[in-house]
């Protein structure tokens, strides 16, 4: 089978995890990210991890990559200039949008309306019309199409979107316009709405396709540049990127449909947590992925992560499947400050990032950060990354002292205040994906990962009431592990829009089987063997007259056995869980989706040798830290020397190459069979 390399690029560190799929052996590496060109950090890491494993880059069969390049292009407004072609009479579709203003009462007075991704001056309309059943009402005028595309060419657009009314029912007109666009604007990427999102609701379909077009040149340049640099380094393996929904897609598909990788980065942690949960026998998990810049949280129920039909990046909300991940600006690099107006301590969302980084990193940072506070309190020992990364504790103290002086309190109280505030920020994000979605967090374990997750997971578990608090094996590179262990995925959608009372199960099955064949063929074209492909189906249901749908996952066998009534029963249960009520209203089946999945990598976690419960052989040294308002004696342990069944009483610190785990006073940790640290209240 060879080697699989998972690579996750974060705001501060680039994480790599290399698997030998034959033996199950793995190697991990962290290297500082290079924000100006993330491929530089990736190449540095590839060279280092191959040297550690004693292999040449050409031994790597599969390169699996989670990236934020599309996300950053949207957040920073660096997407391509998009030209939009739509139907006559719909030129202002991007400006009118949904007429929705976020915020509370009178928010419309102060809300700065985001600039549409396709400007009005770059929007043209053409003659021609399809009806809602996909029948041609009026043919397109090809001379008119060429004239309008010529206007976009004169405007200097860098990408083109074609989104015509009712194209979800028939894409014939869009296909022809796309062919003409390839002639009039050679070399300019063209995105067709019926290929990107073949669903009803014109604005959502248009916005999603425009977003796809905006990031296509950026993603295309990044992928081709990375592919070339990897080839120069001698790596000729297959390059795949992580989708927002936690599956993998080929680099070629990612270049064509980059809207599906807008949340690629955070998805890696969730897929990694799934692998850990599967091997540890833990099925309900809240994830706490704390990096240098932000914290990502998600919910996994019965080893199934919650997915949503929208991907949200900043002000942009597009219709593309994604894991339900919430992000807050709370990470190790989050900057603490005291505004002159309020004199109240604030933490984040501004971050010191990788450059210059926290003061303790000694790279020129001057602003106090969460990492500096952890160093001052003694939670973060002065040697990181296995001793190759020395921390400047005195510099961190000087930085945090500026906060203490501004608040008129002592150094340790200021440092602990920073940690308490960032923990509350994480707590708020976790409530959004649990309590506000109808889930009781006390029924879930809390898994902390990322470079700083295990430092905070114990404290946040106290706030949530979620036990055990879990520090998984290799928490700092868990996102890269998720990239390396997930599977290929693709999907297609079709609008159905009929009352359930007039729909028969056989009709749904026939359409779903047709869509399944299409998605299976796509995966087969990407090199996935036919016998390794499985299919899943999703149905969007709502009460007639509602403006939103609830997606339900089904199988053809269940549909045959339970019929349409079985779907409606599940919808009523889910609607009641989400909103606490049901309606005495007819049901409507809105959209159908078929999902094709490749085979998951069946890689069991290595079992640790059994210990006698005493962690003394792993003890590195005695230590002093500040907790519960006073100095306390603690012990630092080397995680690589812990054994199955070892019991560690807090306060204690467990160090390893890529992360540090803090066990608080009043808590006790147990090492499970595969090396996870499970923390519970005494």
C-alpha cells in the first residue's frame, strides 16, 4: 500500500503525519507556517518527516491536504474579479439577495452591507428562458451572448459565472453559454450553476456559483504551484484535498469546484476525532480544536459528525455541504489587551499568528497572548517540540505584566484572567453547537486537540459538564491525522419540490439510484475501485410553506422498508428536537442528494504496553504552577513513557513533541489502552 501523508496548514504551525499503511507505523512533525507562501512550510515539513522515516519523497503514494487558501481568499477579499451572466430581468440578483439583515432590533441602521462578490457593472443578462420543469420557453440568442461576454472581457474579469433562471431543471442553455464563453474569453475559468449546485432557489444557487468562480483562480494557482514543488522534491503521489464535509476530493476536482473546500481546514480535526473515538470506543464527542489563531468546535453523535447544508465564511454563506463547525477567535496566539474606554480585560480575536507570534516564542512579538499567560502560570513548560523550541518565560512575564499594571492587579491574577476569558470564549462556541442545537453537553465527552487544545480541555470540560476530557494521542497533529485517514467523497443534488402525500417511495428510489450511478462514476474516474464505493442518500424535508428544510440521511433499503412515511416520522422527530414543536401541516420533499464514499482506511490504533497504574517511570521532574489562586506543587510527565492504565493525579503536566496536556487539581487522568489521556473529576 505504501505511505500516506496528511498535511494541515494552520495559522501558526503546519502539521504533518506520515503513515506506513502496511505496518501502521507513523511519524509526526510540526513546522512554523509560512503565511506568504504556505507551500514553503509544507516542503520544509515534507523534507523533515521523510528524513525521520528514512524514506524518499517518491515513496509517498498519497498526499492528503487540508487547506485554508480558499477561506483566506474570501476573508481577505482576494478572490478573482467575477463576471456574472444571468437571465434577462435578473441583473440585480446579487444586490437584492435575500433582503435579510443580521443582528437585533434596528440592526439595519448600522449594518454595513457586504460588497457582492460579483459587482453590478460586471453583471450582464442574456435572452432565453427555461421553465421550472426544464422546458425551453425561449431560445438563447447566440449573437447576444457573444456581445454580452464581450462586455465582460472588456471589463477585465478574471472568472465567469453562468447562472440562468431554472437551470437546476435543465442546464442546456448554461452549457451552451459556457462553450461560447470559452471561445470569447479563452483561459478564463467558467463556472456553471447547474454543475456547482443543481438546486432550486435562484439566489443561493447564483451566490454559491459566484463564490466558486471567485476562488477558482486562487485555488488553481495554489494547487498547481504545490504540485510543481512536490514534483521537484521527488514526490509523484496522488494529491487530494479535504472537503468542507470531511471527505476527500482529487486536486483536479478541487480546482474546478473550490467552493467545496471553503472549510477544508477545520474539517480535518473532526475527521481525526472520529478516528480516535472509533479506536477508543467513545461515540459522543464535542471537539475542541485550539490552534494559534482560532478555536474550532464541532459535535459528533454516535460517531457521526453533524453536517449542514451551508458553508459560512465571514459574511459569506453559500449552499455547500460542510461539517457543522463553529469558529471563534480564541487561540494560543490571541492577544490580550485592556481598552482605555472600559478598562476591562479582552482577549482576541486579534492574533499574533506565526509572525511574530507570542512573546515567549522569541521571534519579536511584543503583545501579551494566551500562550504567554500559560507560560507565566507554569502550565506550559519552557521546552516545546521535544526540546527543540525554547520558550522565553521572562519575556512572557514582562508582556503579561503590562496587563496587570493596566488592571491594577498582580501578575498571576492577570495571567489567570487571560486564561479564564479565553476558556469562556471556547465555552460559548461549544454551547452554540450543543445546547443551542438541542443537545445536552453532559452526554458528551470533550476532546481537546490542536497545539493548545489539551492545555484548555480540562478547564472547559468543567464549564460544560462534559466528561471525560480527552487528550488524544498526537493532539497537535490530529488535523493532519484526520486528513490522512479520511476517505474520498462526492455528491450531487436535485430539486424535487413535491408534497409527500403525492410521492411514492418507488419514484424517490428511481431518482436516487440514477444519482448514485452518477456519483459512483465520478469516484471511479478519480481512481477509486468500484467495489470500494458505497452510496448514501439525503432528503431535504420541510412543512409546506416553511422557508427552510431539515436534511435527513437515509438508505435505499430503509426507504423500501419504511416508505415515505418513515422519512416523515424521522423529520417530525428531528424538527421537534431542533425547535421543540411540530406542525399539523402537509410535508414537502424539497431536494434529493446522493453521496458516494470511498473505502475508509482501516487503521487500528497501536495498543500501549500495560502498566501497573503508577506513572513514576514517565516522571520528568517536579514542577510548580499557579492554580486555584495559589502556587501548587505539580509533576511533569513524558507522554512517550506512559503506559496503559497509568493514573495521574492533578495538578500535573504531560508533555510530548506536539502538545502539552494540563491536568487540573481536583481531577485525575487515566491512560487508556491506545494512549488517550482521559481526565475526570476526582
